[in-house]
């Protein structure tokens, strides 16, 4: 009986370790997904800032041209 009990314990321990490994892999995948999402959000925010700056520059240039036309 001792050999069977040892085999059962070994199988249970192997199953437990496999479950832990699967959990660790799941956590790593979740963390990677979060990092990618954060990077995408940062890129969107940077693009929004660039668009706002371009719009601001455009309005300033338009206003300068209007001032020049008024002065002439």
C-alpha cells in the first residue's frame, strides 16, 4: 500500500504544481494585457494633445492673418 500512497501523493503534488503554473501564466498574460492597454491609452492621449496643439497653432495663424488684413 505504501507504493500506491506515494504514487497518489506524487500525482496530487504534480497536479497542484501544474495548477500553480497555469495560474502564474494567467497572471502574466493579464499583466501583459494591462500594460498594452495602458500604452494604448497613453498613445491616444498623446495624439489628442498633438491634435489640440495643431488646432491651436492653426487658430493663431488664422488670427494673425486676419489682423494683417485689417491693418492693410
